[in-house]
């Protein structure tokens, strides 16, 4: 075999990119089916897929017997397709995220060729994949992975479009741009447009003018090249039919819940994941390590070199993403990972500017070595260590203990407050639940909950000595002769298992505060 061919097969920049992708693919292939679901994200996908199959339901995700409105159905459909082809549940729900990760890395290489063709082909994909938040997010099943991929595809398509326009070429319809926006919207609803389109609009508005051209005329011409009207039509074409079908099947309250509650009510009110406005100023430092160390210098250089697209576009991308999600009352670190490519680009460009040619080569090799070591360490942990300790992840072993107890002495399981996904996945669904002491004791008194049934209660829901019970606190604490404590396990804190005794039928209904009325969206499962 020709020596030069072997060298290109092993050592060329393009070959190193493919070897990197092969290594990531191998990590997923050897780890996807070796450990149970990781709370709290994965059980919801596993349980939804299981219930969809059990009910023969292929249109609307369902959990605990009711429509599940947390996400649009794309990720569930992808997982369902894997399950229908015979893949195990753990593999079927993780495979879409793994494939999204490989495509994301390929598109990082494509983005780099557009902005920094002088770098090694594998550099940006390697550094981007080794950002801790990115690596963990793509390792577990969640629809944010498809959102992150779609955002990258869309912005790369926009960059390609603008470069073609600058060169005087006719780019035609920007398919890459609008396929990316469509994919992002299918993954997370309207937020898919909110993390992509404003970035493009800001770049169009603030890009430097050619010569003495009119600002308005230039902006309109740039906007026209994006074919925004047809592009939005494409996005709606692939998104709206499901909402219509869901509304006709389950009623328009479901559509209202998916669109209004998930994208506006939660954004503005934040019923969960409530964090202060500066939250991302903290999380990005460890989720995008080590690129965040260069961020202060990147901001300075980005504004100083504003007229250069390789600085302006990533800067707008990063700033808009952090600003947009900081407006939300509900925050999670993974939300701003849609801008991880921008952070990696700005960080690498900044380090290159701050170091001379010789030191840049050394620094680049150091960063590459760090990234490879991190990926290798993560792969070892995923393939060899995680399966050995999987029963301790998130309290899975405790739920298995409860399941064994219930199997030995059967009885209905009742959850105090809405049962979590892992409880449903291990203990079974649909599971009855109550929201207040009054509701619990009324249903026992009326015979709806019978002696011999089991009650699951989190420690945080039990009244403490001297505490004035609120409407959601279980008071009085279950005790003989009405209840028997069977066991307690570690799951989402401490979870107690009680059994209802016959004397509970005669227990007086406690005079606790009346619980608040159900919100209109609570007829659906929102986790």
C-alpha cells in the first residue's frame, strides 16, 4: 500500500476529523445500552415512548395516561422510530441525541471553513465537543440536542448565504438556513425561531454599509436575500399541521398549553427552574470551560473588530442567546448551549490574536490535548464506570426496592403530588395522585382509595413539628392506626412508602387550607 496514502489516511486534517467522529460514535455505541435512564430528563422520554406504544398512540406524546405538553413531538417520534425497529428503550431514546452530536460536529467543521479556513479542519469540532456542558447534554436523551443542532445549521446557512451575496453570486433559496430554523422549531417550538432569527436580523441591521449606500436600502436588500417570507412558510409548513391535528384530537386547550403555557407562561412566570437574571453569568463559566477564560478579551476584540463578520456574527450569536434566556424566569444552563459554537469560535480567535504565531501553535496543541484527554476520560467513565454504579444514579435502586415490596403484597400506588417520570417508569402508570391533605383523606373516607393501597410521599411534603401546614403540605403526618410506614428510600430527596390501614376510613378529614384551584394546563402532564 502506498505510504503517502497511509499517511493521508491517518494523519491528514480531514482524516483526524473522521477519526474524532469515529471515536465519539464508538463511545455512544458502547455506552447507550449499558446503564438505565439518568434522571431527570431520560425517564420522561422512556415513559412517554412506552405509553405511546402501549396505547397505540403515534401522534401525541402521553405520560401518566394524559397528553404530555413539555416538548413538541419530534424527539419522541425519533425515539419511537428506533423502538419500532427493535432497539432497546435506552438505546432508542439516546440514539437521536447521539446522531445530533455527530452532525453538530460536522457542521462545526463546516462553520469553521466559512469563518476560519486557516485552522485545522478538526479544531473547532474537537474544542466544541469537549465543552463540558455540551458533552453532557448530548450524552443524555433530550430534545435540546436537536435544538442546538438546528440553530447551528441555520446560522451556518445564513453565513454561507451572506458570503455568496458579498461575492456577487446568486445563492438561490437558502435551504440550509431555513432547514436549520425548521429543525430547531420542530425540536422546541417557537423558541427555535427566537434563538436563530434575531441573530440574523441583528447582523443584517448592524453590518457595515458598502460605501455610501443607503442604510434602509441595504438592510432591505440583505433581508430579501434570506427569502424570509418563503422561509417562514417552510417553517410553518412543517410545524403547524401537528398542532392542528393535536387540537382536533385532544381539543384546542392542548394547543394552547403547548404554545402558550410552555413558551410564554413559563418564560415569563417560571413555575420551575426559577433563577436570578445573572444565572448564566455563572453557569457559562463551567459549562463552556475553558473558552470562557478568554471571554472578557473576546468581548473587547469583538467590538473592536466589529466590521469583520468572523467576529461580529459569533458575538451577536452569543450575546443574543444569553440576553434572551436571561429574560426568562425559568433558566437552565443547557438553554444557552445553542451559542456554544459562538463561544468556542470567539475563544479560539481571541487566543490566536493574543499570542504570536509560535505561541499560538503551542497553545492550540495544548487545547487539543486537553480536549482529547477530557473526551477520553468521559468515554472511560461512560463505558466502564457508569454501568457499575447505575443502580445508585438518581435513587433508581430505592424505587426498585419499592417495586419489589408492592409486587410481594400488591396494592394500588398513590402519589402525593404529581408522580415523577422515574417513578412512573419503574413503578408503573397510570398512577393516581393527590395534591392536598383534604383530597387524600376525603378520597379515603369516600372509599376511592381503599385499605391496602400504598401512599408515596416526599419528605418535603410532610408537615414538620410546629409548622403551620400550607395547602400542599400533608398534615397530619401519616401514622398508626391509620397508616403504616413500610420503608423510606433515597429518591429526589427522601421518599416514604406508607400503607393505608382499615382504620383510615374513619379518620376525620383535617381542617387544612383549601388547595389552590387547578390551573387550566394541569389537565396535561408538564413534569
